[in-house]
């Protein structure tokens, strides 16, 4: 199970495997780790480098983030009535990830 920078185990929900087109031996795993917490030490997304795992090496954290504090009531499930949808995408060739949180039209 992935571990955050604060040493907390987080449960992944969705994953995206990215292989570097310039370095085929490099692979990054993007993990959505949904949480209702607005605590920045509890990530909603992590990116880890798994390049060395096949040879018995470690998983190395590249980045993590939590955006819940940016939304009313910290992205509370009660406030959004379970209608908060998250979509992650990378922005190749830029290294920056994008996240969108959408509420369905009523």
C-alpha cells in the first residue's frame, strides 16, 4: 500500500501507468487516493516512480497533493451529496498534472 510523505498508508482508487517515451526504463504510476480530509499531509493524488521495482528496488515518491481545502466545506461528501467527480490527466509534454472536480448538471 502506498505511503504518503507523512508516513500514512493511503488506499489507491485509480491508477495510470506512464512510461517515459525518452527513457523506456522509467515508469511513473499516478495514483488517485480519495479522502475527505483537507489535511495537506493526506494526499488525494500521488505520483510514484516504480522504475526500480522489477529489480527489487524501492518505489520512490515523486509528488503528492490534496486539493480539498480549495473547495467549499473541504470537499465534504455531505456538502456535495456524493456528486463530486474527479478526473485526472497528465499534460504531456508538460510535467504538470491537471485535476478537475465536476458536479453533474441538475
